[in-house]
């Protein structure tokens, strides 16, 4: 597998595998390596070292810590770091200068007290869920910088010069990260989120299809495929945290590719929520179908309508996924929705005398499917 | 709310609210502040500063970065940091010494090349899902230390002394973190996980109960409560990531309280998995009940049996949650299981002629409930 990894560096393979996960990770590794070489060169240059001294070390540290897999995450960390450093450094300088004016034993007491209260307050704020979600790193850096600056103030060195040198060194690091992350084979969190939404449409379509097939066709080998359908639905539900993190990073990304300035991340989150609901009702459908009720209990007419509805739903999901993938204006799904509606009423009359149990599940799936459809329709209209 | 926050510091309130989230966060903030004051004092002491110089700054940095909310997370980060620093520093020293032997222009080239390849390889490894889950921070620190040491090797300072001074400074920081995190009002990740499991049993019991009540009693205001039941189930399913992180930290925790040396984290994960499955089938049950089928279609006998089964399931879930909470040996649930089994067969005969749809959902819930019960039984036997 080491061989495989290195083979991926060959240009032809590199292009062929561009989409695969391994090559993307290798490319990310190379980007980080490149950024670190650039920042090391800066450190080695006499002119930079003469000006910044050992503070140039902070540029190296910044590159290692800020450079993330997606551009959005890198930008978010960079902004957090810059703001955290500035505020923490400013406050630290003030405390140090105050302590120097107090002098004597009061100096250590002033610094100790302010270190305790400011760090405790910042740590408490950092733990609030809303803050933690977006500004966790900024608060960490604030506490770090504040302490370093305040504590080194005890020795009465030229704090102000040290602080500004470090800040400019950190800014250099952030600039290098931004440049490489945005212009060298960038990985956009918004594209990832887009792909993830499209793949979810596909997964759900597959699992609805698979579960209807299981139900109506083979009775012998039911259990093997059912679990894989279940897995697809569960993975859609479980990916909540990962998708929300992606959306969080996507907010930070500047204009690129086919998206306008305002990346519709709120709409993406709403679509993902609807998809999760649809996944939950597909799960219900599956567990209803897995039960003892046999399809032979259904009248042929009901079974046929049922299959037609599910086929149409699967088709619609795939089509929606494709439309979102191509960023196309949605085709008029109104007509499809109307047709499903009429089939539903037909089904209801067909089975009113027969056994209703599966249709319960099917109905709820339909309902959610329709809500997704109508919502996505709105979404596409706004987007294009 | 600022007033409320400060009121929580009053001893009597502190004890009363010990369990609430806000006071725990305030305590954590105070612990971090205390650790930082201790480490600042070390920096201020002449004897330490004379020996370590400005490298004492690394102790401050370590405390800020390593001190986490739970003891397990702190230990895990400390170990990662210590190992990452040692390996990265060792490799960095080797590269720097090698570069000094090469000398001339070759020096910069040697360092640049090794920085590129080692950083790229480490970054690639870091992105592997298994590594990322547990050793992400260790790899970050490895890359950071390696680069700092290797790059400062260009200037030909006494790298070895700098490296060892920093290492001992970092070790001092880790020691302070460990001491405060383990001995001052510790928050154990294993206790959190334990509590989270117990609360999940309760949530599921409530939502099964709520959904049966909705179904059998009031027909007028169905929708209001149903959504809250749904929310309980969804939160059980969504908490997967958070619980897995807790289990990951719990592994690192030493013996404490009522747990033996081997915290049964694998069993906890298995129970959580079963609980998620149960939540998924409760969701199915709910969507089946939400559908158009009215309880009036059920024969009275079937309805009664149905209610009895759900009551028993709810009772059993609550009892299991309590047993796990008290770390007690499980009461003989075999008998309960047998009784549910007999009720199930009775139910099957009672409704074979009537409408079956709800029971499908109920049955699958029962099945999962029983598997949870039997599993937890095994778990308790092993534990006590």
C-alpha cells in the first residue's frame, strides 16, 4: 500500500484519482509540506530573522495549527487566531503595564489575580455550546496569548515590541496558509457539502428501492439485503454532526465556482434535515415490511399501485439529486407530485377493504418525499 | 444572568447546583484559572527562570492547550503531547545535526527536503480516520515540534539544550494539569458516559409511554406531544458522536469510584448501539401510530394486551436504567421477558382476525427491547 500511495503521485494517476479520498489526502499532505518549507525559508532569510528574531518561530507554529483540510476551515481558524491573538495580546499588555506601575509585591499579585479571573471567565464562556461551535479556537488563542504576554510582563522586558513582532509573525503564517489553501488545488467545504447532499439523495433512493424489491420479489433471502438498506439510512441520520461542521466552514468561503457570494448554507441545512426525516421514515417503512405481514395479503391492484408510487419516489429522488448536482433549475416536479397524489387516492380506495399495514409506512414516506420535493423546488428557484 | 453566574459561587449554591451544567462550567473555569496561576508562579520564580529561561513559556502554553473539561480528555491530550514532543524533537534534532554536518548550501536543502517529506507524510497519516480519532493531537504536536527544532537548527544554536529545556517545561505543564484535573473536583468522562446511558433509558421509556398514551387516550391534541416524543428518540440517535468521544476519553481514566480498573467501555458502546436501535424502532412505532388507522379498529382485548406490553416495556426500561445507575446486579428480568413473550402470543391470537398494523410496530419494539434486556443482563453479570 506504500507503493500504491506513491504511485498516486504520478501525474496520470494523480488526475485519474483526483476524486478519490487517498489522493486528496496525499495532496493535502504535500500542500502542508510546501507551506512549511515556505515558512522555514522565511525563518532562514537573514533579513526576516534580523527583524523578528526568534519570534519568527510563531509563523511556523501558525502554519502547522491553522492549515486544515478544507479552505473554509483554514479561513475560520485563521480569523479566530488573528482576532484571539490581537485581543489577548492587547489585554495582556495592559495588565503587564498596570502591574509595572504598581511595582513591588503588588506586581505579582496584580498579575496573578488578573490571570485567574480573566482565564476563568474566558474558559467559562468558551464552554457555552454556541460559542464552542464557532469560536472555540479563538478563545483558546485569546487565553494563551493573554497569559504569555501578561506573565512575561513580570520580567519587564519590552513587552510591546515582543507582542507586535509576534503578531506580525503570526500574520505572515496566516497569509501563507490562506494563499496555499485558496489557490493551490483548493478543497472547498461548500463543494463537499454539496456532494454530501447529492450522495444522500442517492443513498435514500437506493434503500427505498432495495426495500421494495426485498418485499415484493424474493421471499427466501430477505435478511441479507435489508441490513445494507438499513445501514444507508442510518448513515444519513448519523452524518448530522459532520454535515453541520461542513456547513459551518462553508460560511467562511469566498466566492468560487458555481456558487454565488451568498452560499445558501441555511437551505442546505434545511434540506439535510428533511433528508434525515425521510431516512427516519424509510426506516419505519423497512421495519413495517420486515414484519410478518406477507405481500400475498395485499390485493394485486394495491400492490401494483404501491410499487408504482415507490418507483416514482425513487425516480424523483434521483432526479432531484442530479438537479442539485448540476445546479440546474428544478424540472417541474409539480406534475409528478400531482400524479403521486392521485395514485395515493387510488391506492386508498383500492385497499380500503384489504390489509393496510404496509401502506401506513409507504404513506408517511410519500408525505416526506413530497415535502422534500416541494422544498427543493423552492430552493432551486431561489438559487438560479 | 451575570448575577446568576456569580451567585453560583456562593458555597451553599455551589453545593446545591453541583449537578447543574452552569456550575460545572464555572468550576472548570476556576480550575483552569488556578492551574494558570500556579504555572505563572513557576515562571516568576527566579530559580526556575534561571534554569529554563524563556522556555518556561512552554509550560504556560501546555496548560492552556492540554487542560480539558473531563479528566480522561486531559490525560489523553497530555500523553499525546508528551509522545509527540519527544518523537518530533528527537527527529528534529537528528535532521538539524545532519544538516550541520553537510554544511554550506546543502544545509538549507537538507532541512527543506526533510521538512517537506516528513511533514507531508505525517499530515497524510493524521488524516486516516482511525488515527484522527485518537492520535490527531499527537501528530499535530509531532509536526510542530519537528519543524521548530529542525528549522532552528539552521542557526546552529545549542539545539540539544533548547530541546531538553522545552521538553522539561512541557512536562511541568502536563504534571500541573494532571494534578488539578485528577484531584480537584474531577469530572470523569466515564461517569458522564454512565449518566448519558441512564438518561437514554429514561428518554426512551418516556417516549414509548407518551406515544402509547397519545394513541389510546386523546384523539384531539395528538400532534403537540408526538413531536416531543420524536425529539427524544432523535436525540438518542444523534448523540452517537458525542458518546463515542466520551468513551474514547473514558479509556484513559485511571481507577476511580465504583468502576474497576477495566472500564467496560466496549460494553457501554454496545449498549448505546442497542439503545439507538431501540430508538429507531420506537420511531417506526410512532409513525405507524400517527397514520390514519384508529384504535377503534382494534378489538378491546388486543388493545388491552397492547397497552400491557408497552407498560411492561416502559417499566423494564426504567428499572434497567435504575440498575445501571446504581451499578446493581440486574434483577431477574428473565421472568419479565417470559411474561412479555406469553403476552405476545396471546396478542397474536387475539388480533389474528383484526387489523394488525400497529402491532407490527409494537412487535419490533418488543423484540429490540428484549434484546436490550438480555444484553444488559449479561453486562451486569460481568460487572458485579
